[in-house]
């Protein structure tokens, strides 16, 4: 048993090299606003937790996966049928990807409705939008890796949509596909994007995003700030550690329970191996987070005046994405006041559109 003096010397040695006391001091003073909407603050942490699950299960899958058209499907099949608990690891990885994108969307809309994008948090919002785009890129690149029939033809449709963009479209599609058609080069590139390029970029942007959150703190809704000033009372604060941290752990535990239940009760299916020479199966559709785009393009006529309908739809979505990313800049008037009704209305409209068209795309 170490003496108190020895433990103290060891603690001082570590503190001198790691700055543990500075971390303790930071946690001692860090607080989280306490109000009726505090629950929405947990979804950012849940998204981060699911990303960590993705990384850990992805590493396990990498031990057996082989990124070639001849072996990709068989290697995933081997993981699911021969590797102990391999089916569960793959199912957790797939379900965690979908839940991560879902919680990222919830986190984004909670930021909108709580007006947490306002000055000086514009860069926090923009980095969050980049992280959401990266999550969608993870979904798109990882979808092809099992090399099954549905994933192959869905990726082919997605690459053809990219190719239809004017100017940059054809060369960008060739870069993604590694040629003129989806094939072995596409699988290799998507594998590289999924396990190396996207994780590296995501880690950098995530660290930047978290640093901004720490620098500016957690935002309080404008209505609560105004009410606090009117009453002359400070907004109640909850200590981050241990109060908020323990609640966040419980949120992670709940997310893990949901994830584990989905993975065990509804195992992710593998499907049929892709055959590039076979016709596309009937009723093919992308994953749910691309369904709104898919169904919108499906409803557009082949031509609108002299412009192809699909091209017009893609341009419209690109403009909508830019408009949404620039929300902090059009959400304030010249006096610096937040246009709360305009932003809330835009958020409700976008949420209703994505929900409705995703449901229609799934059922039709």
C-alpha cells in the first residue's frame, strides 16, 4: 500500500507533466444553463458517442473485411456467419450509423429552434453543418462496401446524379467511381474514403467544433435571456461535472440500450451479392436520409422549360443547402436582432418537408 506522501508525489509528478490541476479547475467552473429545454443539449453528446461506437466497431470489421468485388460480399458474409458475434458487431455498426445521422439532425434542429447559432457562434454552426455533411458522406461511402445488389445500384444512381451536374459533375463522378462505371475501383475508393479520408477530416472538424463550444459556452434561448434581464435574476446554472456529465452518461447508456436492442432484434441484412450485368431490382431506393432528395427528383418532370428536371432539382437542393448553412447571417437584422419567427418558421418548414417527403419516398 502506497503512503500518502508517495501518492502525493506521484500526483504532483503527473500534474507537472499533464496539467491535471488545470483540467480540474476548468471542470470546477464549467456550467450548463438549466431550463425547460436543457434536454436538447444531450443530443450533441449522443451523436459524439455514436461516432465513437462507429469507430470501434469499424476497427473490428476491418480485421476481416476485404475491399474487392470478388471478396467484399464474401468477407462480410464470413463476418456474419463464422466470426463469433460478428453479426452483432456489423449490425451495431450499421444501426449506429443511422442513429448517428438521426441524432445529428435532431441536434441541428434543436440548435435552430433554441437559436443557438447567433453571434458569436456562427463558426460553431458552420462546423456543425460540415460535420452533418461528413456524416452523410460516411453513410453514402459505407453503403457500397458490402457489395450487395441494393447498395451497388443505389450507388450507381447516386453517381449518375453527380454526373448530371453542369461543369464539375462529369469529372467529379469519374473521380468518385474511379472510371466511367461503378466497379472495383469505386469500391476501393469508397473504402479509402470511409476508413481513412473521412475519419481524418471528421476528427479535425470535430475537435474544432468542440473547441468552439468550450470557448463560447452553451447558448441560452433569447426568450429566457430577455426574461432574465427583465426580472434581474441570473439564469440557473448546473455544474458540468459531475451533474451534467452524469446525466450525459445516462443519455449515452439509453442510446446504447436502444442501439443494442435494434441490433439484436433487427439484425442488419446482407442481401444478395451485386451483379453489375444484372438489371436493377424493382423499387430500389436509397437510405432514409437521402429519401427526401430521391422522392423530390422522382416527382419532377423530365424537363422544366429548357432545363432537365433532375438537374433543376439538384441545383435547387444545392442552393437550399447553402442558404441553410448561412442561417446565422440572414437570421439577424441590421440592428443585430434575431428574426426568431422567420428562423423558427424556416426550421418548421424544412423539418416538415424532410419528414413528409422521406415518408412518401419510403412508402411509394
